[in-house]
């Protein structure tokens, strides 16, 4: 009797658990509403513009601070 409860509470092996997880993941992905390609392009463009703007600001601040450091050290 103790042996039957031992096997009943035992977890499935690793391969079955991983396989079940993949099956669950793929079934969830089938239900996802994916954006249209034009939407993806627009949002990618917005992200690239924002990254370029931050790059310009950080580069400008870095150049300004480098110039200030050079001015201070040459005094």
C-alpha cells in the first residue's frame, strides 16, 4: 500500500515535464494576436528615433563634460 502512494505522488520525469511545458507554450502562442507588419515597422521606427535622440543627448553631455574637464585641468 505504501508503495502505491509513493508512485502516485512522484513527479513525472524531466522529459515529460519539459515536453508538457513546450506543448503549453505553443498552444498559448497560437492564441496570441500578432501585430501587422506595418505596425511593427512603425513601432520599430519610433524606438530607433528615441534611441537616436538619447544617443545625441548623452553624447552632447559627454562632450560638454569632457570640454569642462579639459578647461579645468588647464587652469
